[in-house]
């Protein structure tokens, strides 16, 4: 079996099972369930002959019968999937926690792709929460170093990782896959393509290079893609990491670099942190007059979806916390507002947010607000 692990098959099974039990009759089986049933029937000598027998098996602890790959950490294998013809609470929790209810195969694959990064993030976040200030600064810096590296390097090699991270290179290695003929990435005559906006390009159905987020590519991309020679051991970030970390990260990083530029011109922008508190939000700015601004970059096509996402506004930290902010800015890429005039207003209304101290601004407008601020203090 190909490296179906990190819990892919298990996740497919339970997503398919939940869909199946929601249908009025079990047939036709949801595609995810059918697929894993086929795999199980190959692996098990005593594979159940009928659907009721299969359900009976699902009523036993998972560890007693599961034999087709990893079980994700967030599911306790001593528990069972089904009880009295319904999914168990344990399974329901697992699906809700992973936002997995009713999702399709493609999204399961992406979800599984993202598990290594999520695990890493949760560990760093827990370490941060449990320690003292000087240690917190180190953890935050280490997390930012890794995240920024991923955003800047959708392609890498183990040698390059060792050079950058020394003995800790393996921490990064698990976010990458080999550039093989069956990976998602586009390859042609010994080269792969890198876009400055959307990172590694994938192969479309008809075999042409294309972005994994087409609408980002259409609106923002430069067409002069960078060609990268496929050297031995070349790796590419998994598709999930490309979508969730690299592409949104490109905007976050562009803003960070722009603000660094302002910082070199104006001493009144005292400090600038990226991913403070292990990604509590994206950027924190401290000004000479004592004010702190927080920034979260948000890139949603649909202003209503974004409005719902940020409903209730950001978490407010107490004044003695190093994540405290006086003003909070949701910053969106400029062309969201250009393509959809009134985008920011719509988000604000949908989120039910008052104007101050929480703001929703396009990238350029935010940069102008920062310049105005540093100028005024100066
Ligand atoms: Zn692109």
C-alpha cells in the first residue's frame, strides 16, 4: 500500500461511515467508505460478510480490528465507532474537532496533509503557554523561523534543511514530500515551477502548470514562473501546507517586509514581531508612544464568509500580557477590495464589529495608517 498513512484511511473510513449512517439506507455506500471497505477486505482474513456484521465490528474497540494504517492521535483506539446503529460520541467529537463531518475525499487528503503541521503548532503553542517570559521569546522565535522558512521555500532539499536548522532539520522534513512523478506538483523535462505568489505549481488535468489556488493565481500572479531544476532529493511542501501555510503566508510576509522597511525609516516604530505568541495573530507593532497594534491578514474571496469567521472580534489580552493590543487590524489583499468595492464594509457589517478599536483595511490602506502614525509621533 502506498504511504496512505498519517491516518488517511482511518479518517476516510469514519467520514464515510458517518455519511452512510445518516442516509436512509446504507446503499449506495459513500465513496470514502467503499474505498476503505475494499482495503480492509484485502487485509482481514475474517472480514465481515454483510453490512450488519460490519456494523457489529465497528461496535468493538477500534484497536481490536483496525489494521489499515495509522489512527490519528486525536482518536483513542480503545474506543468504538458505532453504538446501537449510531456513531459514538467519541467519533462525533473526532469529526467535529477536525471539522470533518460530511467532507469529501479531496478535503480529507488535505486535512491529513495538514496534520503534521497542526501537531507541531499545537506542541509549540502548549510549550509557550506553560513557560516563563525568557523561554517564551525563544519558542516564539523558533516557531516564526520555521514558518517563515516554509513560506519562502516551497521547494527544498534535506541538505538545505540541515544547513538552515542543523540537527532540528527533521522537524521541517515532515512538511515536505518527494518530487516524484505521482506527486501533485507539475514537472516537465527535469524542472518544476515556482510562482512568487502561489509557490509550487501543480499539474492540471490536461497536464499544464496551474496554481493550487486558481483565483489567487489569476488575480495576483506574475507569469514569469521560476524554473527549478529537479536535483536529487528535491522536495516540495505537501499540498495542504502549500494551501494553508505557504500561499496565505506570502501576503503575511509581504506585509512584514513592507513594515520592516518603514521601521528602518522611522525609529518611532519601536518593534515588529511576526507570529507573536506562536501565531496568536500575524504581526504586532509597538510604537514610541506606547501603543500596540495587532494584525491578522485574511484572504477570503467571500466577505460574508470572512465576516462570519471573525464574528465577535479577536481575543483581548490583558494589559500585562505581551500579546496585548490597543488596536486590531484585519488586513486583506488590495484586490479583494478592488474586485469587490465595499468588501471591507460588508465584512464589518457581517461580523457585527464596531469601527474602533477593530479595523478591516486593505493592505495599502493599512500601510498608510502605519506611516501616518509613525509620522505623527515623529
Ligand atoms: Zn501563481
